[in-house]
C-alpha cells in the first residue's frame, strides 16, 4: 500500500488540514483555503511533507452518526472486520472518517487531538 498522502486526499475534499481547508486538487497542485481566507496552492510533490488532513477515527462517531451509519448499511463480521454499503462508505467519507488508517501511518492527524478554528 502506498504511503503518499496525495493519493488519499481526493477522498477527503472539504476536510480541514494543518494548512487550512482542502478545496481541491489536480495532477500538479493542491488547493487549500487558509484561516484568513487566502487560497494556497501546494505542489503535489511537496504535499507528502507538509499536508496532514484532520480525520476522525471510526470509534469516535457520535451515537447519532453511528445510528445513521447502521441505516446506510454496515456489517461487522469476522475475520475481515467491517464492510460498508456504498452509501455507508460515502457517508463515512463525508464525516472525514479515517478509512485508510492514515492516522496510524502518520499521514493524518486525529481530529480529536487537534484544536481547529473554523474557516
């Protein structure tokens, strides 16, 4: 599995990062809105050194979020763990849940441990 954060960023458009809100990206540039509202363009090759999305761990879902996830379709079984319907997968992405263990790999920051300012 790759260890480049740029490969995972398209899944988390709209999330906050250590540089600001992730707005979008193309083949060469990542676009971020800083706290004062400025648009920052980061070279995609440098992203792995500087950009860390703030993501939520699965076990940090609220009771309401967990209930909605169950409605959308989640299965918990052994030995493979969780499986999600497409709707549940998209729902988790909309909540900026770390579905790829990026926090554990050091490629993202746990939002529960980060104080963020609204943009």
